[in-house]
C-alpha cells in the first residue's frame, strides 16, 4: 500500500520546487486550504481545472438503525463535502 501525502508533504514539496522557505510554503498551503474551506462553508463550488471540483451535498434526515441494538434512530439532515474527479485526471489515472 502506498503512503498517503499529507499537508506537510505538500508544504515541503512546494518549498523545494519554488525555492522558498518552509515557513512561506506553509503559509501558502494553509491559505489555500483556508480559502477552500471558507468557500465551501459559503455554499460555493470549487473547481480546479484538470483536477476536479468540490461541492457540498445536502442529505435529508432519515430513519436508520443502531447496528448494535437494531433500534430505530432518527438521523439528522447533514451537509458533506463531495469531490468529483475531473476528466483530465480521470483519463491520466486510467491510462496504462
């Protein structure tokens, strides 16, 4: 299994590739993540051409079951972030 990439890994790569300090790269990565979070909280869609898009999906309330007891429980409505891969990235992943 391949190791996942972390925000710290992205920061290190950015610092190396851009020949800037780790502190500056960390500020850039954190700013991007913060702006993306703010946009999603405002209900706005984020599109990164060639990579994909992020949206918020709304799920209505429904009845579920407690898996341990089988008791019926009410699941509250919720919003969750959803990523849809872009065509260019999907094609890159599926070419061997």
